[in-house]
């Protein structure tokens, strides 16, 4: 896992390597073990290396035998050994033992279609020196980031936006339309980013720059067309459970390939516990696991983590995260996230990755992706209840089922039936919407837009994020059932746009820690796409098939616990005893007015509520975090770039 950067600048005199070295220097945190550059008269490639495979021979940028192809690569190809054997049989000669060289030879053999043979997580650039063409690719689920821009006749790319901003004269401006999307979906819609002029290569896409023109091509997408293929007529539930477990076991085995020690996150839920158990099942006798705990018992999963550690016999380390710590490190979180966030959840994971690195580990396996691929989110159950209620809209009892979905949310338990009906109501228009499952969440998040300044509201008048998203959906989306539509929205947008980004790559790689995700092996996802919805969520039992697969590998207390999503303290982290000084400064009326994004009076009223400890609802908590993170982004990227 590494950081990459580069540019193609035909007609620009490249006299030295200072520009590309500045780009790489900006992201050295991603790869502190080594760095290198390649420069010719038309292009430059840079690489900051985190050494994990072939520690001695895997330096980059790397070229093929005749020097006609050069690659800079961020990621891991987990099936590189199998690919290498096949390529050798086809006559290719290798000079290293790295997965990087496998990509080069695979590109020689298959061209742009080489990516379909990769099982891994990647963002890479291959410069074809003879043809003066640049090929870019990003992995299927978007585990690894890749951004690009055009500036002064040059085409730039990098793992992080801050590297692009080192280009001389690059104009840094916030994109209000991006903020409009974040304050709807929690993330931007690719290719849009938080900054004007900077684009993100979408997950599952490749790009070719040829003659100054870039062509973007999708090479992979989730495919539910065969959903239900594994029905009772062909496979029993036990057959499907065994097949799923076999796929997960092989995905875990592949992700243990490394020339450095590999650890695992252990949250106390079924997903990470199963992955840790599968690691042990491969024959690993000594496994180090890591977890985060909270002072607030409503958020803390410590007892379940202890149960998992006891059952698996791992060597465990944990951090106890306080509200004050979250406030203190939040500016660094936003520096690495490179976009506003509306929850503080990335901050504890930033601290957890720091613990991993301090413990001598560079690689961790996690349970991320199970909820999206195998039907684990409350939002899926919520949609089922809302649809059930909508069939009898006057029912007084059916809305009360929503309370059972959120036993961990004390405020939801206290709400009246009238409130539940108003918030979750599913009218005929909602039922016909392709976004039926997500409308309550997006409407709540959209309340944050009431804090926009009059000028910002004027600029965004007529902008419709839901229309933008609707235009990006595949044609086949309309024919899917409600559960499948909800799955696709989570897996294709929230997962790469927020969970694998702000909560994943960006906070882990801030400390040069690589996360690996067995549940996101494309073979696991392809199998899950074929399963009937009832095996993923049986009535309101989430991850039904996964739990059948895990019943002999996960402690009963963990297997049968009510799902508790990962959450962290929000507004109170910035208005507690000893809170950091930057909060008052960035949320002051003067600074808010000067930056121009938010309404000073509205923000001041919210701040006063937070100081009194009156911010308790989800919307106000998101507003505090969203506004503060936007102000931090402006301060650190637009004003100062630091």
C-alpha cells in the first residue's frame, strides 16, 4: 500500500524532478518506507512506498524489460502468485517477486482488460512511453483512491488531492455543489470532489489519456440480474452457507499474503469476529487484534470484544477514546479525509490506526463490507417495515415496529407514534421513488442545508442531488426489488464514498496502515448478488445466511447480539471540558461570515445550543460536525494548505 502521483505535460519543459517530488512529499505519510520518481520529456511518475510484499525488490516506479512501460501502483493484488505462474507459462520473465511487476506483464499480455483478472484493491497508473498514453485504473469497490485534474495544459493524478495542490498555480476552491451532495448523501457523487477542478476516478472504472483526451470506461459493476439463481430447487440454505464460508475462507487466506505481520480489527460484531476466526482457521497461531472503546456505555462494545478475544485467544490491544481526544485530532482527520464529514466516526478509527502502527503492524484485516454485500444494515429492515406499514397507512401499531429496529437509540424509544409516523411516513410518492429505502436518511441530512448562507442557497437554487444520482443509476436498477435497490445504493455509493474513504483508507493511511477486506473479494460479492433476498435478510433477521455460515466459528453471545452500528460522540466532542481552541475560532460569527458558506446567525444559535449541552438530536449533531468540518477544510486547504 502506497501513495502515487504523476502528470503528463506534453509541451512543457521538464528540466528536473522537483515538481513530482513535491507531489510525492505531500503524501509521504502513505508510504514512509521509500520513495522514487521517474521523469522523461513528456511525463513524470512518483511513488511513496509502504513495503509489504517483496521488501527488497518491489521499489517503484517500475518498468518492464525494455523500459517502454512504467507503473506507479498503490494497493495489493492478492492473486498475484497465481497470475505470475500463468504469465511465466506464457513466456514472461520476472526480475522481482512483487505484485507490481505482475500488473506490468499482465498489461503487456491483455492490455486494458488486464484489470478483470485482478483480485485485489488498487489504484495504479501505467505510462506507455512509446505511444505516449497513460492508463489509470481503480479497484472494483473503490478501496483505494485516485484523483485527477487538468492544470495549465498538464494532466495530473494522485492518491490524494493535496498532492495535486502542490502543482504551481493550482487554484483551490470549494465546490458548493459537492457540499450539497455531502449534506444529502454523506458523500460526493464521483467524479465530483469537494474541490472545483478536481475529479475522482469512480470505483470499477479505468481511464485512458491519449493525445490529451481522457476516456473513462466502467469495467465492473454489481450485477443482480441472476438474483435468486441459488434457490431451494438447486441449493439448500446449508449448501449456500457452506459455499459462502468457503469463499470467505479463501478470500481471507489470500489477504494474509504479506512479507510483514498481519493483524485484525475486532469490533465485537459478527463480521470482524468471523474474519479473525477464519485467520486462525488458516493455521495462524498468533494473531494480534485491535479495537476501539468509548467512555459512553451506549456506544461502547467492549463486553462483546472481550467475548471474541476470549473465544479466539488473540493477543489484543485497545484504545479508550474520549470526547476530548476526538475534538483534538479532528483537524488532522479532515486534513486526511479531504472533504467535510457529518459524523465524527472517522476520528476514533484514526486513533485506532495509530495504535496499530505503534504496535509494529502495517496490515490489518477488517469485517468491512459485510453489511452492504450480505444484507446487514438497519436501513434495509427499516425499508421493509415502512413498506409493510404503507400497505395499511392508517395502522397505529405498524409504525411502532420501528422502535424495535433501534433499541440502542434512546431518543427513538421515547418518540411518540405521531413522530415516528411523520419521520418514517411512506406515502404513495415515496413508494414509487427509486430511493424509497433512503429517503428518511437523506431528508434528515438535508436539514443541514438550512444553515447555508443566503448567497450559497442562491448559488445552489435548482440543484437537485437526487436527480444527479438518478441519472447515474444503471438501466437495470428499475427492475430490481426494493431490497436489492437499497443494497446497490449502499454498496455503490455510501461504501466507497464514505465508509472506505473517510472511515477507511484516509484515516488508516494517515498512519501508513493498510486495511484488507475479505468481504469485498469480488467473488464473494458476485455470489451474494445471486442469492435470493430472503437468504440475506429473513423477515427482519439481518445477514441471515452469514450467521448460518458463522455459527460454529463465532461466540454465541456475539452471533446473537442485536446489531449495533459503529458510532462515536459527535457535538459533545467539541464542547466538552478542555475543548480545543480552534472550534470557537472557526465557528465564530466573524469567520463564518468571512468564509461565506453558512449563515452566521444560524450557526451562532446552534453553537449556543451545543455549549449548553442541548444538542441531542441526530440532525443538530450532524450540523455541528458538518459545519465545523467544512470550516476546517476551508481553513486548511483553501486558506493555508497545511
